[in-house]
């Protein structure tokens, strides 16, 4: 079984939940204080041992490419003004990873976005990290999935229990527990209505796939929301080979929701030198209002 060396980060979505700011700014560039969400996602992929990252972009996503690119004018300015600390920061970002970009010409859904990477993946197992979630853990979530893929030579997706009223926002699985926290998927449904969900265990945006997922994506008709759904392709795949769901270890921030985004910012602020005390004082004030 080949090792997972490549990752796909779909970042072509329109970001409607964060309009109006996403009218002119990719949702993946929303800042957690001073670092965009996608920076954390790329860092997780690299920390998981991925060497080659494909970002699927679309119209209006140039800011992502600029962020990870060299910035000669800015670097010259910082260097001639003696701002060495910032210069180093900026240079580290552009040296971070081997990034490739593929454009999804039409917004036909997550499954269609992942399919755009097929040629680049060339028959290897690979990871998919959605640009909306930040997951923190010493052993990165994607690494946890890669370990399972290496053990079982199978696809595996990260899941967590979600509140029942939220199941209609997720791909929901049902399955049999084969090892602690590891389920063999019996069924997976994209955004089921509340009351029709097979469980409240939801896919949270981290996946490792065998390359057979591409054949399934090609056979997947448009589904919920008129889009080609990755979840529907996983449903086909699990009829052909075992697919696992793993209750990952770590703290997830759903930065695609306003509350999750704020939580990520507050936790980052609490860890930032010189900000913690002032923030706690302010929060105390807010609580007394
Ligand atoms: C996507 C997937 C869904 C998954 C979710 C996790 O939905 O289609 O299966 O549970 O990401 O965040 P989206 O949030 O893009 O609507």
C-alpha cells in the first residue's frame, strides 16, 4: 500500500454563510486574529506528513495564492525598514509547502471539486481537508486518519457527535464499532432532515481516500443542493470496499459558522502574549452587563 503523500484542500466554495464579506474575500482567508483559516489547514496537512498540497480554487480566490506566494515588494519594504521579525514571518509562509492550484470552473459542489485533483493524485491514497475547520491536537487529525489508512489499506473519514438539531448540516454516518472509536460505515447520508438521520455522528471535513473514490465521484449524480456531493461518492465506495469513520481526538472549531469562528478567535487570543489578561478583563466586563 502506498503512503499518503498528497492532500487536496477544496477552497472553491462561495462562502454564502459569511456574506457580505465573502463577496470580495475568500472565506478561507478569514483571519483568526492575524492568521487566515487556511494557514491552519495547510499546517495540519504538513504536520501530518503530507508533502504535496493541491488547493482547488475558483473565481475570486486569488488572495489564497497571493498569501502563500513570495511577496517581493513587501519583503523589500520590510527589509529596508529593519522589520526583520515580520520579514521572517512573511518568508516562512511562502517557503512552507509545495502548493499547486487547480481551478474548479463552475461551483458544482464538493465532490466535483475533489474530482478536479484526479490527475495530480495519480492513483495514490490521499487526504482531503476542508478549509472550514480548524482542528487542534498534538497528533494532527489528518495524521490520525493516515495511521488508520496505513493499518487497514482503506478509506477513513473523521467524525464527531453533533447536536441532533445540527444533523441537517452534515454528512451523517451509521456503522459498527470495530475497534475503539473506529466504525465500519454501513450508511452515509448528506445533510439528512432532522428525524431522518441514521445517527448524529457527522463527518467534520477530514478524509483519507483510496484512489477508487475518483471512479465513484465520476458515477455520482448531482445530489442535495443540485451539487455533486462527496458524501454520495463515499456511499458508492463503501459498497465496493470497507470505508471507516473515526472519532478523532482533538478540538474542532467550525469556522464556517459564526460561533465556531468566534470560539477559534477567542482561544487564539487567550494564547497570545500580552492579549490574554486584557481579553479576560473585557470578558468579565461583558458578563456584568
Ligand atoms: C461539507 C460536506 C458534509 C460535511 C461538512 C463538514 O458540507 O458536504 O458532508 O459534514 O462539509 O463541515 P458543507 O459544510 O460544505 O456544507
